[in-house]
């Protein structure tokens, strides 16, 4: 199974780079500063997280700290999954 | 309004010249359906297609003076022709007609090339001075009317539209890849460059002269802003507002001069509401107004249109422009823009001019130009906020201003200051860069270049379109106020190269309709340039002085309206209803591979993304840009693969003449 980072990366290459793998971002590359996503693009990323990864995202969570790189997004998703599991257990 | 066409150079047998001029003129017939005329001299030829508006009975062109030593071929209007005629008659000139065309002949005889300094109008004219064997071509200051030219061997050919030049044997329709890069950066090529490699455009406010010794192109006018350090004259705002209103009123009044009724476009925004309100008293048999309505609330302004119609009592009619209408019109739109575009916004204007023609009108006033001249565009506010933020890069509060900047973008309202700082401050632009105000637009448009093919990228390697713009900036630019710098860029480049051509002249003339622009009267442009920046952009209130000047003229709801950018649905236009056949035909992998300009696989993915969902700015730009380029290629070049540095043998393009 693809790791979470790879899953996110594949979505980014497909949706924002239209298959141009020469510009594939590394885990810590800023998606905004490298013009990979614009403000609409961030909302597409939010939709991806909700639709494909099943994680609801609150407005207050749409922050560069959570969405500006593959690593940040993966960390956000992982922490949310942890939170969800805890909720389930409760 | 009309189409002008001609050549100067090698002698051509009369029969052949007549045939060539006729063929070129037919391709711009839409510009002047009323009349046609020819002049053939020694190594010189003119053709004219006429839309009769002033001096209907006696304004036939090309027109010569009594001696036959001067011949003029003219497209456009000289609005101050009445005053110029009085002045010239007082100096002993005798007129044979009532037309504005004859004024140009006498004024040239009186003043030579400096005649242009006296003209207030939207014009392109070609004037043959037979005794000096010298051709003069002039284009109006703001670039309302177009003029293209090309040289083939020893002959200079010129025409109001490129399609006429493509009728010249041996002139190729090859694409200039650098111009395409400019479309995907600035929204249009910067003249003299055009999207056609072998064809040039005479820049606005320039003269072209040619004689047997050669050809020169030189500017005769430019916008002069004062030095930022210069002390303001301290005039009271109310005083300035009075002067603005008086001049705008006169600019409107002289634009109502015509031997046919003059109507007006009414979008419901501040600018067209002002032109309509000022025009109304001058419309002797009532003012007819025209507008576009959209289905989506995001784009539609019809409630404001109704309010203005009620307030002014105009005879109003509108057309509905939905996705299907835009999709259906788009290929014809590209035939008339003659260059790729990154927005569908020209399409509704194409449909509107058709409606105006169907209503048997030929002339309309529009509010175009007010945003450039009085600082109405968001880009001016945005540049100001970016400068403000750049002074305190660590500040979180400053970035929140971006929310106030774009109240009509709901997505932005939810973003945290942190996110706003990330989007708007990501690039750390240097406030000392002359292009500071426009860098974000160039970048966001340029993001669509990811679709360029490997071959095209290779050809463009090392090329930066912005450098070409930097080279065109006047020497004293650095001393101007930042708002004036931004206004200059907008007024000198986007206005003539995109707004007045792809959304202006070309869309109106597609149906033989002449647009007139009171806000672009050069006296008003010169006055506005000297108005202190803080009176134009006052805090976050754009066009403040203009609002003040027109307070008594408009209903308060219109006078205080925040600018809503004129936009049309972009990629969604092609997928909301039935997808038009040409989309799949031009964007499939094979077709894209064949033209060679874009990456076929990426384009395919873009197409399927657009079919699936509504898109943001970047994907819309890319989709409309790629589609219009493919349409342009099919319509104009009819060639197979584009290759870097590849020069095909020249060929003649038959256009609209089959």
C-alpha cells in the first residue's frame, strides 16, 4: 500500500501538475511558494482530504501550517486520524 | 468606422493591384459594410471599407485634396472635427465636404506630421503625400483603432486587421512563440510584436512614415505623470471634481456627434452609468442602451442595469448570455481577436455588438477606460496593500487587509491571516521593481505555462516576457508615485493590447459597430494623470474623485457601488450545457500533438478535470488559453506541427474568401 505521503504526492502531480513529474514536490517543499497550488488549489486539497481520506476539515484548520507541504499535510492527516480513533474509542 | 488597407513599395500593374486590394478589403468587410473605395498610384495603393457615420453622402474614401497631391484613407472618428474645420477655414482652407476625413487632409497640408497633435479622436489614417512620395500612418493615442503591417521584399503592406494581410501572396501566418509566451503572461502580445511572426502592430500613439529611402516608426504622445516628489498644487478636491465633470461632459458631448443615432452600453457599473447619464441630454431622439445579462449571480448585474434605466429613462434592451451562448460564439470570437485569449470575456461583447447591429444601430458609447484613468482596478489596491505589508513582513494584522480587498471572493474570507500572508507574500517581490504591481498577475497567468510542450519550452528557454516590458518603460517612470507606475502599465499595455482590441474594437467591429470611449479622451487622460494619487484611490475607495464628480448625476446605490470586475464564466462555459464538438476535436491527444505547442497528456488531464468540476483562476486561464490557441492555430495557420526554429516555405492563407 502506498504511504500517505505518496498518496498525497500522486494527487498533487495529477491535479495540479497535470502529470508533469519533472516538478514533483519533495516532502518539505512549499506548495504555495513553488506555485504548485493557489488559494483555489488549497481548497481542492481540502476536498481531497475530505473525499479521499475521509477526514473532515474545519475552516480554522485550513492553514499553511497544515497544507503547505506534503509532510505538513501528512502530519495533519495522521494527527486527525489519531484523534478520530480516540473519538471512536471513547 | 471602417477598415483601411494599403501598400507602398514596388510598382504593381493596376489590374493586379486592384485585384489584391479587393481581396484584402473583402476580408475586413465586416468593419465597413456600407461602401468600398480604392486608390492606386505609382507604387502606392489604398483600399477602404466604409461604415458611414459622419458625412454619409460625401465622405467616400479614399479621399484626395483638390490638387490630387494628398490622399487619405481613414478608420475612426475625429471628434473635434467641427472646431478644427472652423480653425482651418479661418486660415483660408476651403472645404468641399462635411466629413471629418477632409479635415485630416487640410490639417496635414497646414501642419504636416504635427497634425496628429491637434486631433481628438480614435483613428488610424494612412496619408499619401504624392509630391514627397511619402506615406504617413498614424494611430490614436490610446490605441482604440488597430493597424497592422508587414514587409515583403520591397513593399510595405498595412491593414486594420491581420486577416487582410494574410491575403498578401507570400506572407506567412507562422506563430511567434515569444508572442504566445506574452499571451500567457500579459494576456496579449506587446506591440510591435503580434502573434504572427511576420506581422507587426503599430503601437498606440505612434506614427509610421515611409518613403523610397525606408521606414520609421516613432511615438508622438505618451502619458506623462508628475514626479512623486513634485509638490501637489494644493487644489481643493471639489475644484478638481468640477473640472473632471466638465471635461467628461465635453468628452461625451463630442462623442455624440454623428449623422446616425448614438447608443450606449450599460453594464450597471459606475463607469457606463456615468457615460449614459452624461449622454442622455445629447441624444436628441432619446438614448438607447444595451446590456448583457448572465445566468449566474456571480456575473450578473441586471438589477443595477434596471435601476439606471429607471433613473435615466432610456430605451433599454439586453441579451442573455449563458454558457451555451459563450461556447457557441467562442470560435468566431477567436477569428476576430486574431490572437489567443486567456478569458472568455470577449464573447459576451461579441454577442452584444451583434444585438446592437440587429437593432439597426452603428455607434455606442462605453465606459471603458475609467478604471485605467481613475484607478478603479483591484490590482491598484492590491499593489498598495502588498507594499504596506512588505514594510513590516512579520506583521500578521496587515495581511487581513486582503479580505477587504476581495469581498466578492468567498473563499478568501475564511482564510486566516497566516494563509493570506502565505498566498500574497509568498514571492517576496521587491517594491523597487518597476513591475511590482503586476508581478502577481504575471505569475498567476504564467502558471498556465506548465502546459507548454517540451519543444516550445526549449524554444523559449532563457526568455522572460517581463524583460521585454521593462525595456519599454520610460526613463522617468522610477520617479513616479507607485500608483501612477501601476496605472501606466495598465493603460499602456493591457488597455490597448487586450481590453480595447480583444474586448473592444474587434468584438464591436465584428458586427460593424463602432465603440466610443469618453473616458479615453486624451484631455481627460492628461488631467487625470496630474490628479494626486490619494484623490483617485482614497483608502480602499477606488475612483474616488470620479465618484465625487458625478455624485449628483447617479442614484446613490450606483455612485457608491464597489467595483465588480467584468467577468464571464470561463471553462464552465464549455461544460455546463452540451459540450461543443470543437473542444474534444482540438484538445484530444492527437490534435494537441499535431500543433506541437502544448503537452498532449497534460492537456488531456486538464480537459477531464474541467469536464468534472468547476475550476479556479489558474486552471481556467490554462483551459481558455490552450483552447483559444488551438482554435487560432486551426483558423489561421492550417499547418501541421509547430517546431522550434522551423521555417516553412511561406504560403498564402485564404481567409473568408473561399
